[in-house]
C-alpha cells in the first residue's frame, strides 16, 4: 500500500462574516468574510452566497489552523503520559489543526509496519490532521526507498544526541550514510535533526560533579548544539539533502544559519520555551523545566527572537513532550526531559503580538505558512481560495490565567501555570467542521492524514 486508504473524512460548509482576516504573505489584517464549502475555502473577502452555518465574527480574528511540526504523543508506548486522542484534543483546544509526531514511541517508528500502525491508530481518533516521522537508526538508511515510505511520512528524524527513548545515530559514518541517500531516492523527504553532539554531551556529563537541574544547560551546553548543527548543515550541503533543524536553542546556531544563503535547503524552527523561559526559571520550576536541548541563559532567547524576525529561523514548533508530574518530580538524573506545549503555542504567540514583540501576520507566518512550506503540506497553512478550510477563530482581547487544572493534555500540567495571557482561540475547525468551540470539543469530528509535496520547498 503506497497510500492510506481510510474512510474519507467529510468536509463541512461554514461562513464567517465580518471577521478580521489574516491572509497569506504577511498581508495587513482586514475585515471581510470567508466561506468554506465541502472542506475547502471557496471565497475570501466579500461573500454574497454563504454556505452552511453563518458565524457573525465581528471583533474576532480568523487565521489558518496552526501547524505544530514537532510533538510527542507517546502512542504506542507510555500512553499514561499522552496518547493520540488526548494529545490531538489538546492541539484542537490550542488552535492546532495539524501536527507532525515524533518516532521515539515504543516500539520506535522505524519500520513500515510501525508507520502504518500509527496511521491506523490515528484514524477516527485524532482531533487534528496528522503526519508521522520515520525514525533513523544506524542501519536503516535504505528503508525510505526500499519500503516506498515517502507518501506515508513527513520526514526522517535523526537524534544526533540521545534524549528520551533509544533512538540515536551518533556514529559519523552512519549519520553521513543517511545524508548520502539522494533527495531523488528519498523522494524529497526532509531530514529533521535533533542537533546535539553526543560525544560532547557524554564528556560534559562525565566531568560534572554532583550536577543539579540548574546545571542541565551546562551539561547539554550551547557548544554541543552548535557542533551538531554545523555537522548536519555541512552534510546537507555536501549531498544537497533537504534538512530541517529541530528546536534551535542557541545564539550560536542562529549565527551559523544567518551566514547561509536562504536557499530552502536548510530550514529551522524554535520553541516558545526558548523565547519565554530562561535559565533563571530552573529555581522556580526545577525539573519541570528540564528538556533537551535545554532552556538556556536569556541571551539565547533574545538572539532567537531576532533570528525569527530576520527570517533566519523559519517557523515555530512546541516539542510537546508530556511526562507526568510524578515522573518530573524525580531527582535530577532520573526525571525525564520534556514538557507539554501544544495547547499553549498559539496563546503565547498571540500574547507576544499583544505585547508588541511581533505582529499578527508574523504569527501566521511562523505558526502556519512556514511549517506548511518546510514540510510541503499540501493545502495547509493559508487562508486562500482552494486551500483546506482548517481555521482558528481567535479572540485576541480575551485574557485568561493558565492553570494546571484546565490542561487538556493527559499529563495535566503546564510550565506556564499562573501566567495571564491575552489572546485565545475560541473556535477551531478541521476542513470546515468545528472541532472545538466555546470551550468544548465537538463530538465525532476528526482529522485526516496529511499529504506531502516532498521536495517542493
Ligand atoms: O526534552 C525532550 N523530550 N527532548 C527530546 O528530544 C525528546 C522529548 C521526549 O520525548 O520526552
């Protein structure tokens, strides 16, 4: 089976009236109508013939559904932390209509059977559209081509440094062999790297005396990230293989990317954690803040903001990596790395726009248009005629204080508990069908597998 043959998910009809529209290409917001028919946007601007339910959205803002290109939904495996149904429900509540999910599940997503199993689990349960990464091992360089996996996966994920789970390709020859598979043979499937240099991580750890969580960003230091990013970029350039750098966390990596031409060969993302939190927060949050790559000194966050504004970093993701509070409460060294984030990405960035740290069109570029472009997601990431009717209606004046008790993710906590943000989604629709509205998930509305124009970036 080259493609997936699940029952087709129906598209809906929906019309928004007099809403502030965030259109593609950084256009200034303007007030107009938008119509979705059979799941596809059929009119933008003035709509004289509405279709389906008509929503009077005066005072609200309509943007494309957010695409989160890095989540861990834990299924199959440690589903006491999260599963595809709960993770995608959290996504829908947060205005995320598409997600790309990581392969460090149990078993790992490193075979054709494992990829197909994830798709089967997602179908009829996911409250957002899905894509899955294939996981790289030191030996599986030929798998993409041999098993014709290109239509079934969003990318090949390589852990260059070890993190949660067992996936790791730190041997230089094995790593190079993954990049040496040409784009033509890999059918344009991008390589996405967790860029931390394993040898340096090990050496730092061996040299550390009684480290605490405050040392986490010293053990996994900026140089470990820079070394790995430089290595991956050099390999991508040598073999002209499309590369995406996941969760960029340092000023030094941003400087390295700024020196490259913006030729689409190498793209990157950063995370809200690196923009909103810094090393001072280890005192307050302890091991809750522990993640890989780590949250670092404030100077990195400042450089990452600047790199986003300069277009050096293309997009944002969450690395939603839920663990239970019980697990996170273990002592440093035993507590797992990672924190949830899929439902707070959009509110945090709307809040950033509210504070004047960025504009609403930039939020759309970083959270919708750019991730769609980086992964060649067909029909996604833009409010334009012919695109899929995945939309989020936002009340950008709504202020709310985040609380663990309101978290939809199975893990039940957020590092932003107690923060008051301004700007929240009030309705999320998948291809014209509301999946979340007025604070509740709507029954029986599910997503579909994403399709990819690999190599079109
Ligand atoms: O902190 C992290 N947690 N970083 C990763 O790379 C993996 C993730 C997880 O799966 O828990």
